[in-house]
């Protein structure tokens, strides 16, 4: 893996744009989304062993490029939404909309030239499963092109540690280049940190709810419980906490129908 990443690291430092694969990918993203992330990226690798690579790209691209402000502090709301699984199954899940629905995307096809080690079993005379995957990829690419749908095709010789390491390094550098093009910081994650802080706040509120019920001599309505917990503006969150704890038979019990929150009362679990 590291050997492949090292080779790609060198390849993506070439100053000639036409010979730098990461720069070409970043420019393709910029062109497809008008520099504003206006189109989603659908990742379709035609190899089952690359299933997790689509998910890796989703995390890498969306966490790195999904930013509210640019480096000058301007509100820009940048980002590229990424989804996909693997071409062998997503043929049926996505392609109908990709070809004939809203053109709000571009596709990244990942082609693997080598089917497998050893001989391939023929699915029908003269055609292996690798032949079918090849046909699906080329046919889908052509069908999208005929309907003015944009796509990028990345071709690798085979799937092994070396090529996977190279692809990881390639897309990491492409993300860095794209961030420079749109003037954002790709290397921090304030949105993720905000989510973590919010989650910690919910857990703190849960402790306050349990404590308030433990000290209450009688069942409380949601509004009463929110006041007792010191969070009168958090009724909805407290309702969610109560449902969660009630469903798991922990700390509290809900009297009444949880589907009618205005009528329920909540008490400590004895």
C-alpha cells in the first residue's frame, strides 16, 4: 500500500497539468460543478473488492470539502455530495435515473482490467463474468454520454495493495487541489466537531432528566420535566430521551401513549 502511495505521491507533484492525474481530477470536479459543488458524484467501481473504496471516497471528499466558509471567511457552502456502491449492483439501483432523470451528478467509473487470478468461468459460451462487467461499464458509460451525462473513468490494471495505495494517494491529492481551487481548508472538520459537542450535550441533558425524575415525588409532564431539568426550551429533545430510555427499560417509564406526547407523564423507573 505504501509503495503505491509513494509512487502516486511523486506522480501528483508533476507541474505539467496534463500529466498530473490528481490535478486533472480536481479540474474535472470543478468543471462539473461550476466550482460550487452543484453536482453530486456517483462512484461506480466495477469490482466487488472495491466496495469499501466508494465509502472511503464519500468520507474523504465530503468531510474535507464540505465547508461553510472559505479561507477569507466568506460564506460559500462548498462541498461535493458523494454516493455509490459498486457497478455490478448499482446498474439496477441507479442507472435509470442517471440516464433519464435530473442531471444533478457526474459519475466516476472505476475500471479494473484484470478480472481475476487464474481462469474465469464462462457464464455463457464465450463470455465470463468479467466480460459482463466490462460490457456493463462500457455500455453504461456510452448510454450516459449519449444523454449528455458527464463522467470520469479511472482505469487500473488490477486490484492489489499497490493499486489501492495509489488510488488513496491520488484522491487525497485531488481533494487538496480542489480545495485550493475553491479557496477552502480541506484539513479541518468543524462540522464534525459541532456534532460531537451536540451529542455530548444530549448525554448531559439525559443525566439531568434522570436526576430530575429521581427527585420528583410524582410523574411529570414533558413541560414540567423540562423545567425541572433546567432546560425548558429542550422539550423535544427530552421527549426523544424519554422514548429512548423507556424503550430500553432504563431509568424512567412513560405513562400514556408515547405517540401523544402532550398527554403523557413520565416517572422514575422503580
